[in-house]
């Protein structure tokens, strides 16, 4: 009798623990680089860093920002959700990125972060309305850094 009570208790506790461990399918966490499964019910589908690495394109490999500069990078009217700057040497503070859309309208993304080849080599940000096409971006900052620009 006591043994059957122990088994029943273990079975009940085990199933309740299992039920607690099951994730809610409506709220699936995604991290940068994860593949997004469109067949799942995700209530928070929005443009952000959920671009798989195999869908990124290189737009410029040797961009140089010197002093108080604002280099322009042509994006060829690409439909992108995110842009990443990858420093190869030097450092700079990136203040803002101006976006020129394919239809001629413009937008600005306030960054105010460091891009440093040693301590912070990657700077990734979303492009609002990037799916309608980005003609070019202008990176405004201060410093001395060499970097490449990729987007996805």
C-alpha cells in the first residue's frame, strides 16, 4: 500500500513538472542567427535581428571613417531588415545612420555606440521599413575605423 502511494505521488509530481517544463508555443524565443519557423504560431513577428546568417549580403568590404566623417554605402535598393557593421581595425563612436530608401524618402537611426575592432567589433541594428528597399546608408561618427557592411 505504501509503495503504491509513493509511485502515485512520483507519477503525479512528475507529470506536473513535465507540464511546467513545456514551452508555450505562442511565445517562442528567437536569438540572432536563429532560423525563424514561419509554420509556428508566433505572436511577435516583427522586423528585427532574426535574419539567418546564410541570408546576409556583403555591401561594402572596406569602408573608412576618419575624424568626424560620414561615409556613404550604396545598398542597391536591397530589401533588408538589419544591417551590421564589422570593424577590422581602429575604433569610432557611431552616432547615427541615415537611410535613403528606394522611393527617395529618408530616415535616421540613432546609434550612439562604439565600434571597436578589439572590444566591440560588431554593431547590428534594425532598418525600419527596410523591406521596401534601401538605396544607400550614410554612417555618421567620430574616430578612425575600417569596417565592412553586411545586411540581411
